[in-house]
C-alpha cells in the first residue's frame, strides 16, 4: 500500500475527529471559466464542476479524503473516471468515522481489497438518478423503492419528511445531506453514513 493512501486515510480520520462536516457545503456562485458565472455546488470547501468527472471533483473535497483513499486502495479510480453514468452515494469523512475504530485502516490493506471493493461498489448505482427521480421512485412505491447497486445487492430508498434516506442490506440508515452534485459522468449525493452490503 502506498504511503499516499495511508496518509490520505489518516488525514480523513483526523478531519472527521476534528468535526469536519458538510456544514460548509453550500450552493454558491463560482467561476467555472474566467468569463462565465455558473452556480457550482461546493462540497468540502471545493467547487464541484459539472464538466469534471467523479474522481476529478472528489479529490478536491476535504470532506471526502477517506473515500478517495478507499477508492484508490480498491483500484476503482479508472472505473469512476469512466463514461458511466453513475449515481454515487458519497460518504463523508465523518461517516467513515462512525465505523468501529480501526475499520478503515483494516479495509485499505491490500489483503482486504475484495471487501473494500464490495462496500464501495454498494454505494454506486448505474445511471444518473437525481434526487427528484429518487423521490419519484419512492413515491410511486408507497414511500419506498429498491435500487440495484453495482455491487449487485439492493439498496432501499425511503422518502421521509420530504427527504431521501437510504437503508442498506444490514438495516443501517443514511440520509442524503447534499443532493444532485452533477459530474460529467454521473451525479453524487453526499451521505452521512457508510452503507453496508
């Protein structure tokens, strides 16, 4: 395992422990190009440009350093830089920090690559699904809908009080804290809990 991955994982844990959160994530005007003014979502203090792919944007978010390190350790960078499109439910550093102590360090070890890949691909759904579409699917299903993840198992979408919630295969619950962060090859929805297949 490269030193960069270890450093990134440690940095993610430190940020999460110090209370880094999505409180700073907000919609604000940023210049995508010198001569244009486009509304660009800010995640982890960085603009998320719709002209960049999932990985190109995620590496700039200080709230997603653990996720980026995990994606690198699992060898999924090329996949998430691919054409897609993908819908990614992206856990923050704080979400990873909710896992039992040592879990992330264990998962990024080369011998655990298969388990790490299984967990990460459970956060990815083929296609580009907006929050509006997810809500529509849940409404049509009486408040619930099932998504087939890239990992192969189902992920439940629930509509509660006008917000999108996810229920994983183990019964764990995660809320979408920032939706519709569009990328050139899909869309990211930031979530507050790591989903488990």
